[in-house]
C-alpha cells in the first residue's frame, strides 16, 4: 500500500484482504519486508516489530501502533 516507515524504505504496509485477515490487529500495523532485506527486517524488529510469518519472498511483521 505504501512504503514503511519512510517513502524510500523497502518494507511496505500491507492492506486488508482475505489473505491478510488473520494477521491484522487493531493495535498494530501489518507490514511486509523482502526476505533479502535482513537489515530492514532487523531494524523493524529492534523497533518492537514481531515476525509473524514468511510467505514467499516476504516476511510479515506486526508493528505496534
């Protein structure tokens, strides 16, 4: 939907749809980062993000609001 956390970042906010329903939480933002971007993933985790699942070439993370 949009880059996260800034316009030039590789992670993306994931929109709500049938495939993402089970990962959504009213108190968090669902994002996806390419699996090859270990630095970006580690940055999101160090900021409080929680890894939910790896699907294909993307890691889904829940970022507390």
